[in-house]
């Protein structure tokens, strides 16, 4: 079992963001595995720079190509704009060879544009943009009016975030067609579509880098010339997810590593809030357990024991 002391070995205490090691754009060297990173916090629920450092080392050692900062798994909606900037800066200090994508979407355009400008200045490789949320089911015209200023102002590649089960605003083929003329439109993270719908996106928009946020869609994404995976449970199952990319790069069959990832992912599917469960699962692997912010609460003792037993049975 890896320990927190092992995680910390040979890592610098601090590297200024302006001197962060350069990394390739996500998917620049072919399909990639990007982890939708958790936000690692101290006992007072403040961002913990040392724990972020240890966590990134763990992800890179497990085979991740990059990380997404302040996505859904990162509890972005529970942090202020100032804290979201701090989270990105901490990640960039400790990135090593990881590419860094930053989710900049907010419920309003001014905050989104502020976070976009900060991401470029801090040294992120790309940005992911959630549609504006709270006002559900906006028109395509309304979404275009939100995304166009972002794409005009962007100095980095921009990916749209399709997660309508939470945002209430789907990224549709019509929306992508409307935004296609913008040079900075780089791709999409699709955390919603079933396989057939995802493949339809891939076929209609072959120039866009479409990553799946659904772990079970990894094999289908890669077989249909997708850009790879950007998943939250990649934190816990980093090696299982990376194994699918390794098989793809070595032109091997993907069905067996996909089956193993599906088996692993099933341990987290039933009866748990995802973020608290993932943070607790990491503590079972030797990391210090990070708190969560409201509205999440830590797993209760019964759930902790149940999850520990399930992961122990899976690991054998």
C-alpha cells in the first residue's frame, strides 16, 4: 500500500506558476487520459497545497496524462472565483509532466471571462467551459450568446462541457455547428451521451477533440477516433483507466481493460455520493483524506465500512 510519505518523495515544495513545466495540449499526441481532479482540502476546508502536490504525483505515477481543475468532481460550484484561481495556481506549481485543463464555467459571463483570462495568464494548457446554469433549458441562441464572447476572448483551446443532467443545458449538434467557425473551439467533454450519441458527435465533428466523461464509453470513444477519457473516478481507478489508453497505443484489444474498468467503477456506483466516496477511497490507498464542502457531507461510518469492503474484494 502506498503511503502519504511515499507520495511526497522527491517532490519540490513549491514551483512558481510562471516557471511551471510546459506540457502538451490535451490530445496533442493522440488520445489521452485526463483525470477530473478532486479538490484537496485541509481540516478547515481550505485548499491544501501540499496535499495537491501529493495527489498529482499519485495520478502521474498511475499513468494519467493530465488533470482537469475545478470540474464537477472538483466541487467547483462550492468555491469562490478567488479560490478557483488558487486551485489552478497550486496545480500548475506541482504539475510536473501533466497537462492542465481548467474548468472556467460559471453561472454568469463576467466570472467566466475573468477565469478564462486568469487561466491563460497562469499557464493552463486549455479550458473547459460549462454552460451557464440555474436557468434551465436555455435556447440555442441563448447558449451561443454566452459562448461566443468566451471563444472571441480565448487565448487557449476551449472545450465545451456537456453534462445536462447537472447543468440543465445540453451541448447539442446544432450548438456545435453554430460555434464551429471559431478557431479556439477545440473540442468537448461529453459526460452524458450514450455510445450511439457519442459516436454520432465523433462522426459529425471529426476536427473536434471529443473526450468522454463516461468511463464505460472509453473503448467506443477510442475505436471511433475520439480524443480519450476525462473521468472523475480516474482518481480512484487511475491504473485501470490508463490501461485502456496503453492498450490503444500498443494496438491491442481494448475489451479486456474496459471490462476491468467497468468492474472497478461498479464499486462506486451504488449508494454513494461520488465526491465523498472518492476522497475516502483515496484515503484507503494511503493518502490523507480530504474533507468535502457543503452540500456534500463525509460518508457515514456504515457507508465507509461498506465501501472499504467492496474495494477490498475488488482489489483481491
